C-alpha cells in the first residue's frame, strides 16, 4: 500500500491536493465552457439524426428511438429541446430536419469519433473496441487535444 501511494505521488505531483485541483479544474472547465451549450446526450441525438438522414434520407422519432434504444416520449422531449436550441426543426408526426448548427455539431462529433477510433486502431486496439471507446470519449475531447491528435495521426501516417 505504501509503495502504491509513493508511485501515485510521483506521477501526479506532491500529493492529493494536486490531484484534487486537477479534478476540480477539469470539472469546472467542462461546466463553464461557453462553447458547450449542448450535452453529451444532445450530441448523441444530433449524431444519430445526421446518420439516419444520410442513410435513409429522413429521420423520424421512431427511427431515433430504435437507434438509441430510448422511449418515444424521451425522444419527443429531446427533439423539442433541440428544436428550441435551434439545432433542428421538429414537427410532430412529420420528421426532423437538422439546421446548419445541428449539422455542424453532428459533423464535429463524427470527426472526433473518427480520429479517436483511428488512433486507437493505430496503437493496436481492435476496431469494435476502438469504436466503443471513441463513442465514450468523443464528447469530452478538448479542441486543442483534437488538433494535436490530428497532427499526430498525420505525422504517423507519413
């Protein structure tokens, strides 16, 4: 146990105070980021809607419900929220159309996912696991980290 504490101290600074500060700062930067006016769940919906429209030419609440394995009332509430946030236009019983803002968010998440999955595969992670891990991380990637990851992948491929 003592050896374990020593290793942690040497990796993360002078002790628990430093690690707690890192956690607090990360938590506050996520919460306070002006650019993050949408949640992970909202991003998942926008990503699914974008993919459905690309595959089928349209997206309905039923399609979204089946894709995300959530109830129809939950989908309806989120579609109304996304409509109010100007990410899509939603008319009950008609379908969903993404706005340019909604498309931008979906494409951003898609790009993050692609980069993360590609990186994980480059280091030997199986494709299915790489995609699962990318799905969990894609919402939390800082833009500066994304840029560095893009540069790394580009350099590695040369």
